[in-house]
């Protein structure tokens, strides 16, 4: 069975509490549950969340030979982390970028994705559906 690494970046552990008017009231656990149900029988999902850039990079490195794809919501690292971009590029695994909100309609500093260029696609602005769409895209490549 195919394996997909689902990475959630900084502050996503606070979903449901953190600015629900922006990020909705759905928790990270609820998102993971929906994703697991979406992938059921098609792929095994490995979930990881960290507020630390190095931990996310280590996770990518550690799973580079064990997974077939990555779905990542890099959170604020989207706009700042050349190291994360380099890690995604280095592991050479199909990766899709996800955001709950439309970063291109937010504050100026959020409108740049450093990692977009090393990802297959970018899904954003649809809340939990952004994750589902990214996962479905990856699953469709396995057929």
C-alpha cells in the first residue's frame, strides 16, 4: 500500500482555538480523521505536526525512502524557510503544498511561497477541503 506523509507546520496544533474567524473551528485531529477516511483502502497516511523548522526537515529526511508522496502545510515557514524548500527539493518525492486560507489574499508578507516552486501543486483557500483536494490529487497519481 502506498504511503503519504502529511506534515502540519507551526501553530496548526492550535486549530479550532486559533483565530477561528480565519482558520475555522475544525481541529487538527478532525482534519486528520477526515483525511484518514478519504485515504482508507487507498493509502496509509503518516501524520506529523511540529512548530519547529528543523523537526519538519528531519521528518522529511527520515521518511524520504519510506513514503511515496508528501502533503505539507508549512504554515508560516511557507514565507521564510529556504531550508524547508531545500529539504523538499533534496528528497525528490512528489510534494503538494496546502493552506487553509488563500495566502494570496492575506497580508503582503504572506503572499510569497518560497516552497511553491518545488511542489507539484498548491491547494489553498478552502479550509479542510484544501487538504482533501491535495490528497485526492496525490491518490489519483497512484492509479
